[in-house]
């Protein structure tokens, strides 16, 4: 067993060295561990360097995929991992049941965003090894009657019930690494195999534990870390403070040194000197030096521009991109835009990309809760809950997923306001009356018939099982041709050049069906009224994120400075 560090600043060749060694040891079936989002990219790079010969049993995996691989080796091939959708729906149900017993959070459980913050907190507690016992002890040690004690006590109650429920429905993704760490020492796949780890910014305590087990089981564990030579020395000496730029890397390196020391694992380190000696490398090295040394060797390749507002800032960026493409011969795919605040800039970037006629790919996932198709489904359930109130009825009708024309809905809207009626029967009569003699009369009659069947079924099954609600809603979507309408809208959007929206439309129907399937699988026999079913469905849909593909291979990539890996 041997722990090796390949250290160096950005651009020093760490990744190149790791991949070179990986391919040299291909006969030993090595494993390269990288972040989840670049596993496919790394596989592609290695295969190309192999001149198409393949990886011959070697693997490129994330920590999570490694967990599945090793646990499958133990015979746990059917391990069910509860994803974010499943956890949100389960937490929603448990929080609603526990709300009368919660002292501090009792009134907060219905507030927007509470469920997301709670799920994130539980995920972080898992990743950093905080147990329920530790929560309970912290609550007991807190000042009697204090807000802190009430918070910790409520969190302990919710998390205890959540973990009990998890035993019935599957394993949380955050617990997978604990299972992996326990299984590593018995794995035949890892025995005597060189393991390489690269492209990580830092490691959680769970990942540190996995790395510790790997260094004990494998022939050699090689880890690439981006760090300066001075910060690397500070990590080895155990200094608590060091260079701010490499603070996370220094702490990570020090933690790994301590693990190796505790288990008497020999350590070998290689520091690669910076290959770049241009202005960019100089700026990185001098960023936190006081005073910084100026660059005196010609072009620095670092340009600062002070803009009076964001619009001018973005306009200047696109003006520079135009110059690079037109005068310097760059292609769009060789250019990336890294943002510190994506939400503040993305709309401006889209506007200027259209104005400059440049293809742009926003490296982000899209929530679907605000999509008209989702609003149609949730408004339909709210309409039943409110006994067809004015607001819920027209929120449903005006989503664009009904056969009514705008002028017909305006007529019914005016009638409803003038006469003050409510209720499904009065609405049905007015809708039929407004379309009498029009070209879409037959389509409206058929649609209202399907809507009446859904309404009557919901009225006669007020406390039905969750599985029944899922089937009933899915039958309505199928009978009204929702999937066909989404595909027609996608084709129309593509003709107008709205490729991202078209891609969303094509994915959203299957996403909703997956959420309904997950509800049936997890709590199909649970009795629910329409309010309870709507809440669970909303919690599940709120976790769905749709990924998008670039509209063209030659596009400018725009991403988050901290989260996106922009490869150009």
C-alpha cells in the first residue's frame, strides 16, 4: 500500500501525468475516480489516447458509481437508492404527520422552501458524519427552553422518523459512501489495483474515509491536488493558516497526510513545477500577495474592464468574442464565459447572444415547476380541492393545454365574473355554450367529457390510496392527448429557434410519469385526500431538473464559476 500525491498549480500537468500513468498500467485494470459530471468526458479522452483500443477492463468512475460497482460485487445488485425526488416526497409526508409535535418548526413546515432546506441539512449531516445520537446529545446540552434546543429537538424527531422510513424504501444516496467504505477491504476488484483520483476541489469526511480504506486495500492510491508549493509544505507541517488561494487544497492535503500517518501508510509526493510562465500564471501566484509584484514581460493575457452596469459589462464581453472570432480565428466552442452569479447575468447573455447572432449554451439544469404543463396538472388538483373556484378554474383553462381558444375563454371569464357562479357543472355548461357552432366544438365536447370523468372519479374517491390517484391522473393525461400536444408544441418551438424550450417539452411528460411511478412504488397503498396527494406530487416535481444539450457543437459555453467545468 502506498499513498502518492501529484501536486502542482493549475496547468502544471498533473492530470496529464495521472492519465499517462493510468494508460501505462492498463493491464492492471486501474480505476480513475473523477467528479460525476465529467466521467464520460474522461472516458472519451482516454479512449482517444488509446487509439480506439478501449480501456480493457479499466474503469473511469465517480465515488457513487464506484459504490454501486463494489456493492454489486458483494451481491447487492438490487440496491435501491432513494433519489432527491423520493426523499422530498417522503420528507413531505413525514413532516405533515409530525407538524403537531414540532415545537419550533410546527408553523414553518408549510412555508415555501422549508422542505428543500431541511433535505439539504440532512444531506450535509450525513456527509459530515453527524448521527442522530449526536443531535440528541446536542439538544440535551443546549440551554433549557432556548431556540437552539427546540430546533435540535425538532430536527432529531424528523430525522429519526425519516431514517426509519428510509429502511422501507431504500438507501439515501448520501449513505452510499458509508456502505462503500465498509465494503472496500473485502473487495476483490480493488485488491492490488492502482487507483487514481483527480479533478476534485476538496473531499467531504465521507470521501476521506473512502480514500483511507482505498489506501489500505489497493496497491497504490494516487491523488492529484491543485496547490502551490508553499501551501503543500504548510499542509505537510500541519500549519492551521496558510495561503488563502489554496486554503481548501491545503486542508484537504493535511487531512490525507493525517490519515496516512494514523494507519502507517507510506507517502510519496511529486510536485510539478508550473509550465505556464505567462501573465495568467503570474496573476494567480500574486493574487493574495501583499504587495503583489507587477508583470513586466509584455502581454499579460489578463484584461480588466470596469463597466458602469451589467448590461455594458455583457455587451463588452460579446464585443470581445466577436473580435476573437472575426480577427483571431477562434471558433465559438473555444470560448467560455464563467459567471459568479448566473441568475443575475443569464438573461442579459441570452439577449446579447441573440443580438450578436452567436450560439450560446447555458450549462445549467432547469426546474419544471413553472412550466405550463405542470401548472395545468397542479391547477387541476387545486380545482377539485377548491370545488372549482374561479381562480383555479381559469388557472387550469389558460395553461395552453386545453382545446379552448382565447376568445372563448374570455367569454366564459366575463360570464363567470358577471353572474358570480362557481362549481364544475356551471363551468361545464358555460364552456359548452361558448363553443357552440365553432370549428372546435367536437374537440371541446370530448375534452369536457374526459374532464367530467376525472372530476366524478375524484369526487367519489375522496380518501383513495395514492396509487389510485396516480393512475387516475395518468389516465386523464393519456385520454386528453397531453403527450401529443407537447410534441406538437416542441416542433413549433424548434421552427421558431427555441431549442431549449423544445427540449424541455420533450422531456417533461416522462419526468411527470416517473414522479407518479415513484409515488406508486413508495406509498401506493397510503390513503390520501386530494390535498395530500397534491402536496406529495408538488414536492416530487419540485426536485425535477432537466438537463439540456448544446443547440450546436460550435457554441459558447456559459457556466457557474464554482459549479461548471468548462472544457474548451
